[in-house]
């Protein structure tokens, strides 16, 4: 165990090492470990390698909850491996695909701590120089024969960022590479990995998901994956405008959650049986304010969910 700067390295039951936040009393990727969870929950579930390969032009990936960069680095690695394999199979030279990766967090401290313990974490090894530049400059670019990565880091309050951008009044640092026109930089996929609703309720409210949905381009199919399977989180996503489905198991989670602005991106959409169970639940009302609480559905929320296009 190594402790410094509000974080410590912990060894999980799987044998993998991860970062534990002392301030939040939460371990990143506590089940099967950072790399395995990132691969199953986010990269494969969102079909990132296939979608990057099949997308014309750049692919925009939002990484909400940078932490120590396990999700982002695992996505880069698996996308690159898929592209390299595809190029070999096609036996032809292709221009590198462009991955525009935008990471969000309120601090880069966890990543800086992870850099100090790259060997223990494993997945950081080989990326130290790029990650140090990302921490320092909030942007970095690197490329090889199959993949060009343009990675920016947006530090600050994510709900406030969404609220500003959804009103068309975006305010970013001069080092940001987020475009000014909504359609240009709207994401194709979102890895939504903040702390849990109990620890970080501001990231799980219905208004936040409404603002996030407004930030999408209706003409650009976008899928979101997250670890939570809570009824209130799923209801908040639905109220925000998303279609919502059951996600694949991941580590200690028997279910996760996927959401999208296009129903065709969901393998197992929530159905009317789920809706009826929600009506009977004592913990289904979505959070409206950044204060955690549990309550049954209000009549107003039930009516909005009942009329959602997913259940018509």
C-alpha cells in the first residue's frame, strides 16, 4: 500500500492494483480492476473499436470521470489493437483514424498520483510522457500508423459545463480543443464514470442528463455506458431524453446501464415490465437537486415516464 496526496494504491481481490480516494472513501474500479472493468463496461459494451473503425472522419469520445485514466488508456489500447488487426487483415495501408478524446474531472490529482505509481498500476506504463503533458497543458496529441489521438482535459464542475454549453454559452480555457459549433464536437460515445450517486449526487440528477442530452447532435448516434443500475439513475436518464437499456455484467455488478439517443444502439432496452416495477419501488424518484435521497415516484414523474417514446 502506498499513500500520498489524498490517494493510496490498493490491491484488489483480483490481484490488480487500483487507486483509492481518501477524501471520497471510494476505490476506482473496485471489482475486477481498472483494465478489466474498463474493457468490459465501457470499451466493449459501447463497441468502441468497431465504431471508431466504421466512422468516417474523427470519432469523439467523452470520458466523464478521468480519475487515473484507466478508462481512457484502455479505450486507446483496444481501439489501436483493433485497427492494427484490421489493417493487417486488409493487407493495405490506411491513413490513421482520429480519436478525439475529451476527459472531464474536477481535478487531475488522481492522474498525477497514478503517474507516480505507474509500475504498480501497470496500464500507465509507456504513457508517462503523454500523461504528464496532459496534466501540465490539458492537451496532448500522439499518433502511430493506425491511430491519431487528440486528447484534451476539461477541469472543473461538469454540471456547470453542461449547463453553460446547453445554453450555447460555452466557456472553456484557451487550451481546450472543444469546438464552438455543437455538431462538430458532440460525442459519439460517453464513458460515464463519476463517483456513485451517494458520494456525488450532483452528477446523477435529471437536470444534468437533460443538459447532457441537449449537448448531443441528433444526427450523430451516441451511446453512454455507466456502472450504476439504480432505478433512480435510469429514470433520470429517461427523463433527460435518453433511451435506456440493461447493461452487461461487470465485475461485482450483475447489471450495468447503457443509454443512447438512438434506440438501435441498445441491445436490451428497458421494457414496460421494468416500468411497472418502478411504479412500485420505494426508491425510484430521480434526483432533482445535488442532494442524495430516496423516494417513490411522484405522479408527475410517473406520467412522464409512461409517455416516454421507449414505452409507447
